[in-house]
RNA sequence: GCGAGGGUGGCUGAGCUAGGCCAAAGGCGGCGGGCUUAAGACCCGCUCCCGUAGGGGUUCCUGGGUUCGAAUCCCAGCCCUCGCACCA
């Protein structure tokens, strides 16, 4: 690359502009701003340094935020730190420091990296979740949720490492052996009392409201729908011998007459009870049951249950495919109409009886394979002949004890974590009073100093644990669990709105004005957890009258993965591109430009060396173009070419606006490049008009400013402005995108035609190209044909005085008749001639020939005979 | 298995939600030319087949269909990616 006279030196200008923006508070959003555009990237976990995924994420939001700012909107574009979590504890141990210091140093580093990338954030609104001033509001919300009945304490199974004496997250349990990730000790299950947020109270709204989230990708909505997993069905009691009524849940009540056995979960109370008496059942439960296996296994209990629809006694099994936390933990099995039941029945030799047949078909052979579709009932007594849906509702009414029921896959949100580096749960356990909430005036409950220990560090700190019951004053023990870090991130977007607010997590009035987030951008990996929790908290907070909005994020973009030369980047493979290196080598602008132009945000993005270089070259090129213009401006007027260039600049602005607006970006950047090369040709062809070149350059600079902010700032100054381009107005343009596109198409097609003719006719050296626009009457006939909806178009045209005088009229009418269905709107003849006149130079330049554009009435009959609207006649003289 | 999204010219990748401006953008690669002592960089053009005046033929996974007309809509199938998964 070398530091030739070409191009610019990013390291010399980038930090300078970063400082200038900061000095002028360019990105500050005043608290009294109204109706802000809220643009947000998912805040990063404080892992130590930014990776390319972050850089891509924040380049997208930064570009969009800067674009909105140029559109004259007040923009809120904040940043913060998801800074609680287990990795900090591990890092602290490895480095012999403590999580707080480690985390704060990570923040330092990452903030510097963000600054180096030129991201424009309102740092006055920075939010740090591990700061007591932040997490006190987690505690406050916990209490409010408690008051609203959204908090429960219940026993729950957790992964426990007996050696580390700690609870493990699912992802810390490794392999089929289920070993602790740190010490390889087999993990056991432990039943602990845990705190839950009852997100299931909002299950219906969370799933129903997805339909209206039109600014979200379908994939994310589908994932949330699946995750919530709402199922409508019925609960029906079955009489089980010796145990009374046992309820089952089914979505296929219409098949109940075909229920030929009954099955219980191995860990259900009844199964355990039966196991006390029955050796075989006990053996199955303890040794054989394998809920994760592919095969359905089970054991007969010897008991029977009564099918309430038929009165028949059916065998009761304990089976491992029955899960105690799904439905009621017991089910009626209909092997004829359920694949899993079918497999089990075949294995255990239980009868398979069809009770549903296709609406217009034979009774299916269910011995071989289950028929799982809805249909019409058979073998179902008085319900025969009903369709499945009808049968379900009738049976629901008729069967004793049956009732409609809705089941969800969504579970309540367990927020207890037996770890140090999180928000202390604001509870004190009193022997007399039970768990008591810490009074507001004692918030925040702050984390004590970190101590190295195998178990939960909080339990080791006497001063922390020892407390006084807020209710009765007796000695009590403080809760040592901390909150899931997803709690922190489920409302941080609200804290940005009023980061220093003292009375509540956020200022309701301002939040009502500023929320929801207009554009949220982040990784697909948060499709369910983070985005679902945030929606839940928003709704809960709305129901507490703290907010008028029920959805946090209006539009969501999930960005695609970053690849390196086609491969997933990973530290273990060693194929990682580090943001620092890129900034050092090419500058932030180049990296940003490359990221934005190489792929649309939601697609995978492939980092290639060639791509970066080509982006870098382009910026150099632009820099040189501006330098040259300023140092030695042209003095001509450029004639018709100037009008052509002007029009292309209009097109650039129009297309860029659309491209930014729909967040694709690529079209904007491509057009900017094309204008630049157009300017080169303009200069080579003629002595350009300085005003036109200036406008073109300024438009390119503005269009690129959101993506490559530093160099455009530099060039803006170079072009004689003393304000910031970041605060400049989006370029104005004349006309509308559709017309501009039509004009370009006309030019492009005409040029293409000339090329073809030259080639096909083997014209070595064209001397003159004559282009003749179709005469007025053809345009009129064309327009008439487009609007005419009768049968006889030819008759219609020839019947009119205005056309009859022209010799070519009958033929042209026939042509129109032939293609009347595909006739498109055309530019009026005058405009067509103007457009082509402006483009004359392109052809002249390309073929080194004289080019004439004739209006219809100027051309002779021979030539105009061939011309059509949108398709001028062309004659080439050698 | 279920759900979502895809399969486009040598590669990559737009367009396909509003069917005709689509033989199908851009980039890369390749070819030819310009510039240059030369190379690189840069610039111009070409890059499915045929054609001595803008034409014709065959293409957008495969096979059907709707339509005057389909890469674009519908149906079936094959393949790929990603989620969920013995969920009653």
C-alpha cells in the first residue's frame, strides 16, 4: 500500500474526528427531545474485547442512527454493558483478581475499541449492570413483581457438582456422562428452593401479540411461538384402580374411544407408589427408564384404568416417554392415531383400534401405521360421523369431569443463581416469618467483597449473610442467591431513557414518549430468551402503570454470522479477524464500509482480504477526487453531460435514501461508487461544471457519512464546510425514484442497442450515431393502447383522425395489438428526447462517434418508422 | 418428525412480499483493449448459444399447474441451512 501520494492516512484523521464529535457532544440526546428515533444494538457482555460480530452489530446501528440524524430526527443511540455473569468469576480466579476489577477493565478496553470504530453513542446514558445504581432497580423490580404476584418460590431441580459445591448451568454439564465442566465430577441433581418469575401468566399475550410484531423477522416470531408452545386441548379424569381419578391432558379428545391404554410418568407420585409394591415397576423406574432415549419403554403395572368414554378397562403402564412436567404427567394412549403410542402398543401388544377415518376415504389400516390426521369419527358410538373438531367440543361437554384446558411449553422463569457475580436477591430468610423482602430504604443490597471459594462466595461472607428480619427483628439469614443475568438485560433499554433517575428504574413520562425502541439489532441467538424476557418485563411493567407500551421493540433485525473466507470464525481454529488489527491496518472507515457493503445485515457476511482492500481503495479514490477538485477545480460547463451527471446524482440520493430506510445499505454504497467513477469519466470527456462536480462529491460524501464517518467528515471540511457532516442534512434530490429509474433504463437499453448493432452489423468505426425518438403520435397511440380495453385495438386506432394521416399507423397499431398486454408506461416524448440528449456523450465517448438525437418530427420517415416509445430508432453511419 | 428459511449464469450474490422494464444488478474470476519501459494499480468493453442493424433460441433445483405472459404465484418431489424435538 505504502504511503504514496495517493489516498489518505486513517490513523491521522480518525481519532481527531472522534475527539471533535465528543467535544461538541454530537451524539448527546437531550432529555427534552421529543419523539426520538430510538436505535439500539444489543449491549455486549463484558468478555474483554470486541469481536467482529460486535463490530458488525454496532456498525449497522451506528450507520442507521447517523442516517436518521441526517434526516433531521432526534436520535437516541446509547450503549452499555451486560456485566454480570459467571465468566467474570472464573476470569477473576484465573487472574487472581476479583470480578469487579476484571469487569471494569474489560469495559475500559471495549469502550476504547468502540471509540476507535467511531461509533457515536450518548455516553452520558451509559448503563453498567454490575453497578449498584443499576442493579438496585433489579431488586426494586423483583419486589414490585412480588407485590404483583409475579414472583414465586418453589422447589426446583438443579445441576449440582458435589465437588465444587455449586450449581451448574445446563451448558456447564458436559457430555452424555454429565460431568462438571471444571472438575469432571459426575453432576447430580439437587432440589433447591428457587425464585421464579411467573412469565407463564403472560403466555397468552406473549404469543398472541407476536402476530402484530410486523417489524420482526418471521423466524424469530416462529421461534417464540414454538418456545411458548401453546396447545389447546382438554383435561379428562380417568378412574385408575386403587388411586381414584387421575387427570390426563389431550389435544385429541376426539380419539378417546380408541384409547387402549393409560400411561404414567416414571417420576409421578402414583408410579412411585406402585413401585413400592411392585418389584418390576421399581426396577423399571430405577434402572430402565430413559426419557432421553429414542425407544419408548415401559412396564405394565397390572392395574387398569376406566376409559370414561367407553367404560372399558384399559391397562395402566409406567412409561418413560411420559414426562411429568408435560400436561398432567399422565396420558391416555391412542395407538391408532398417535405414532409414539403406536410404537409402544406394538411393542407391548396392546390393541390398536381406529376411531377416526379420513373424511372421504376408507378406514385406514392402523395396524401398520398410525393415522394422525383429523377426520371423521368411527367406532365411537353416538359420536360416529362427527368431524374431529366437532367431536372434540362435544366430548369436552359430555364427558364427566372433562374441561377445556390450554397447556404451554413455556415454564416459569427461574431467576435464582447460586453464584456471586450477580444481583443479590433482596430477601432475608427468617425462621419465624419465612422469606421477607428487604425494605426499599435498604436497597440496594450490595455485593460484599469477592472471596475465593469453591462454593458460593456469598455464603462465606458472614457480614453479608447475617441479617435481621425486617418484620420481627430477630436474627435471620440473607438470601445468598443472585439473579439470572437475563434479568439485567430484560429492561436495560428503559434505563437508557433516564439513567440517573432516582425514584424508579426509569422516568415513566419520558419512556412513554421515547419507547418503544424503533430499531433493535442483535444476534439471532437471542431470538428466544432475551427477547422474550424483555417482552415479558415490558408487559409486566406496563401492568404496573409504569409504562404505556406493551412491546419493547418495534423493528428487529437479526444480523447474520461473520465468516472468514467462507468459514465460521472461531478462536480454536485460529481464524479470527481482530477489530484492532483491522483498524490499525486500514482504519475504521474501511472496516465499516466493507462490512456494510459486502452483505445485507441479516445475511451471513464473509470477511475477505480482497473485499477490505477494495473498500479501502474506494475511500482513497474518493479522497483523491475531493482533493483534486478542491486544488484544481474545473472551469467549464460540461454542456449536456452536466445535466446527465446532475440527474445521476439525484438518483444516487433517491436510491440511497430508500436503501438506508429499509436497512439494506448495499444499494446506497454501490451507487456512491458509481457516481465517483462517473465523475472520472465526466472529467475525461469534457471540462466539467464545477457546481455539478461539487454537488456530486458532496452527495457522495453525505451518502457515505453514516458508514464511513471519519473520512467523510474530513472531506466535508475539505469541501469548505465548517459544520459537521454528521449533522448535515440528507441530500435533497429532484424527482422520484421510479421516474429516475425509468430514465436510466432508457439510457442503458439504448446504449446496449447501439453496441449490439455495431457488433452484429460489424461496423468497424462508427462515424455517426443518429438516435430518433418516436413521433408524438406513436406515443399517443401507445398510451391509447395501454388504456383501451375493447377487442379491436387496430380499429380503434385507425378510426381516429389523428392517426390516419400517418403511413406507419396501421402497422404500428398491429404491433400494439400484438403486445398490448405487456405495454408499460413510458416517458413522454419530450422527456425521452431530453434524457437521451443528456446521455449522448456516453455513446460518443464509447464509440468515438458523433451522436445526434432527433425528436420525432425532426427525423425522416424511414428512421421514425422503426422508433417506438421507449425504443428510439438508431442509425449508425460508418 | 415438526417449524422457519433457502436452492439463480464459472464462483459470490441481488431480484423474487406488489408476475411483464429479466438473458437476469453488483462484486470476484476470465478474456480483449487503453495507460505504462514493464509489472501492479487504474480506466473501457466483453463474458449462455446462434445471428453482417437492435433479432432468435435455451436458461433461474426437478416435474406439473395458473396466466396472454413466471426466476417471481400454486401443487408435488429432491437437496441444503437453522431452530424445536418421545410435548400427550
